[in-house]
C-alpha cells in the first residue's frame, strides 16, 4: 500500500514537472513536497550605469556572452576557445558565437588545460586578442605553470620585446550548492602571488560585462573568475552597448561608520545582507566594500574605510590559511594600526578540502559574518 501511494505521488509530481528530490517522507504512507534552498545569499541588483545607453534584462552568463560578442565584432583578432565552447559551453556563456563568427574564431579545444593556456599564450604573443575558457576553476591547476611562469613573466623575461598582454582566461568558480571538492573552489590566492597577472571576480551581470571587456582590452594577462552560482541567480538591467569598468578600483556598495566589511564576488551579497541584519538587530552601521580586483587591489579605498570605522571584517569563500584576506588584514594592520579598535577579523572557508554534503558549514554564510560583527564591536 505504501509503495502504491509513493508511486502515485511520484507520478503526480512528474506530471507537474516537479523533481522527486523534493519529496520528504513524513510517515510510512505520507510524503510532502518540500522546497530546496540552493543559495546561501540574497542577490542585490545594482541600478544600470548612467550614460551607457539602452539596457536589457540579462543574467550573468548572458552579460558575459554580450561582452564576448562585442569583442568579437569590434576586434577581428579576437579568438574565443575552450572545452565545449563552440556549442555554447556547459554554462551557456558562448551560445551562438560560433554560428555568428565562424569556427576559426570560436572553437573547441581538447580536454587539456595546460594545452589551452599554452595555445592562448602563443596566440596572444602572435597578436591575437584571446579569451580562453577553463571549464572549472578547480581544473586550472594543470595550467598553473603556463599561466604563472609563462604568461605572467613573458614581458619581463624578454625585456619588453615580447608580451602576451591581450590574454584573458575566464573560469567559473565558487560554491554552487552541490559542487563538492572538484567543482567549488576559487583559487584566486594561488595566482595572486604571481606578479604580472590581473585577477578579477565580479559580483553582478553589470559588473561582469564591464569588467570582462576591460580585461580583454587591458595590456596585461588577466584571470577572470566567474562565481557560477550567479550565472542564473543574478539578473540586472545591463547596457546592451559597449562599456568598461575600471580594474584595480574597489567599490563602496554600502556606506557605514561602525564596521568595515570587505569581500568580492558572491560574498559581497552575503555581506550586504549582514549589514542589514546588523543595522536592524544591533543598531550597527556597516560599510561594505567590493574589492572587485584581487590584483592589483585598491589599498587606498580599503585603508580609508578601515581608518574611519576602526573595525574590519574580511570575508571570502576560499580557505582561511594563505587566503587573500590575510594580505588585506596585514596591510590594514600596518597602515591603520593606530586607528584600529579591534583586531581585523577574517571569516573564510575552513582549511579542509571543499565538502559536499557539509558545504553549508564550510562557507562563510551570513550567520558566521554576523557573529564577526558582534566580535569586533564587543572587543
């Protein structure tokens, strides 16, 4: 009887296009539909930039497609390639680009990250504007030598005779709710130690398009890490035309005077929600800064805010030890020591491989960040 009831419920769910993973057993004969929460944050859309022309509703992956479309149409030397890129990519960031610009400019590569990076460097040295994709940031490590020892050092090593500055490597990164240890990492800190690279992590569709176009046109090799949980969760009115946003400049996304909170990518939205919670529940005014660019990072903007508030929290999804939060905290300690009212607090991922089922406990969610606000204000 129980099996018959379950089959009937599952059949009914299928007719309504509801996945059976949303079933929760309440008794031997009873099942109810439950809602699965896939995100740990609330997305805060930005208003469209002024003087950038008409806008169109886009999610993050569509804004990236638009940026690459503009680069391909305005620069005949632009090449876009990577694993599965020709058919649109696993996250659909390159949909219809091969059909529009041909297989000589938008094409698939073998499943070989070291080969993708090596080919991308060579093409950039030869004069092409290159946008290469690593399908997941977790798998960028086979290309580490090419990126760090070749791309980052090419200009310096040749005394300025040769360079691969027109190289941008895109890669999806970060938590997604079910990625586990091989589809959840953000390796920004590994590359931040290599002089010669610019590293960018956007928080929204508007930012993603403007920053990607800025990277493509920059004269230095850039790593562009895209929080994949935002591909569809983030939607804004994005200018359809061509525009760029500055690299190396942080953005104050919420003004405050009691605590400074610093993050980048998805974590900015977590911190903005924490700022609301701190205001509503504790009467604490938090300033939230989006670092935007990991290298070069905006020390001036960060230290100005830290000196104003005297209390600082730095947060990112990557593991604590050796994370980029440590670099920020060290700089603040050196430059703003006499202004600080409490030690700089870091709220980051733990020093473990990225867990699967325990992901909610690993990530620096709003509750961990909220506790950090209490800690720095009660110090």
